[in-house]
């Protein structure tokens, strides 16, 4: 394999009056302050095209990488690669009556289209009926057994450790810890970058939830 000399792609704004519409892209060994010095060899023409295409939309472009792969264009310095421990994040109680630990959010790392965090529910806990107005969600249980009641009919969907459930935006649901002796622990990912900003409560369904849960528990006991 041929070795390539390490270089850094930087973006140089086009001079006023130039007939070229995009920025000039040039490799340099000393990127200016504010640009990550990611080693990108000149063979990655795809990267050039990506930067040129996004230049008009973005007020600044940063190239990041560890030297092992092509860099990634990021919108601004606010976005950053971070490792966040859930134990270092503050727990909040959501409007839907769930214990939430937001980890990946706009606030923590500049995310603009996704968020992730932990959800915990004590034994037998039931959330309030709600939906997420604009965001899709994915939940994966790490510990415990959950049942999520979906839609106006509160249709039950059971899911446990290693199982993923996807819920589209606008779909009414109720989270239930189906275990009566153990906590439920789950990771939840949402397209709401603030993690719990677009929750809408639907109290008209709450009165029917206890009856549905009791029936499900009786069915399990009899099976």
C-alpha cells in the first residue's frame, strides 16, 4: 500500500468578484485556528465535493478526525465528539412521569437531529399517556421487562433486554414497567435533539390504562 503524506484540507472563502461560486479547497499542513488538524490526504475528492456543496449553507466548516479515516464536515464548533457517562448526567422527571437522564443533546454536544439518554422506571410504574409531536423514538431495554401500550386502543407491545421498539412521531403511547419487583432500565434515542422537548400529554387515555395493565398481568399469571 502506498503511503500518503498527511495533509489537512482547509476551506478558503472565495474572493469577492470571483467567477467561481464555491470555495477554494486546498491542502495545507497548518490549518488555521478553529479548524481541526485532521490528516486527510488529497485523494479524497468526495470530501472536497461535500464541503463545496455545503459551503453556502454553513457559516463555518470544521474537519475532524483521528487520522485513521477521512474527516467529517461539521456545521459549527458547537458540535463536538464527546463520551458522556449517564452517571455524570442529571436525572429529570419528564412530563410523562418518567425518570429521564438526557446524555446526548444539543446542550451537551451540539447535536441537531438526534438525542439519547437513559430511562428508568421503578417496579410496576406506568407513565402518562403521551406522544412526541415531531420526533421518532427508539427504545431498547437493558434490564427488566416493559410493555408499551400503543394508539387509541392501547395495544400492548412487549419488549425486554436486547429488543428494540420503534415509535413514530405523533403516536400515542404509554410506557409500563411490567416487572413488579425490579426496576426497568432502557436506552432511548429520539430525533428531538433536546430529548424531551415535544412531549404532548393525552390525559383522555389515562383512565383506561390501569384496567389494561391489570388484564395483561392476569393473562401472564394464567399462562
